[in-house]
């Protein structure tokens, strides 16, 4: 399911985090932080669009 959602989302990405279950941010914090920093850097560089919200 996660792979499918990532494939359907614009600029979506799937990352399997080894040695982690339901709480990867606690079980593999360095890897999760690196993935978040990479995504934020891509957004800051303009290679990933910002989210838009319509009400």
C-alpha cells in the first residue's frame, strides 16, 4: 500500500527502513532525520512543489 501511495503522489517517494517497525522515528532516528532533511532540501531548492490547500 505504501509503495502504491508513493507512486500515485506527485513527487512521492517510498523508503523501506530496515530494523524498524511502526515507530521508525524512534527506532532509526538518524535515517528518518536524513530522509526528512533531504525532502526539505529538495523543497527549498525548488525541485519539489509546496503543498497547496483549497477551502
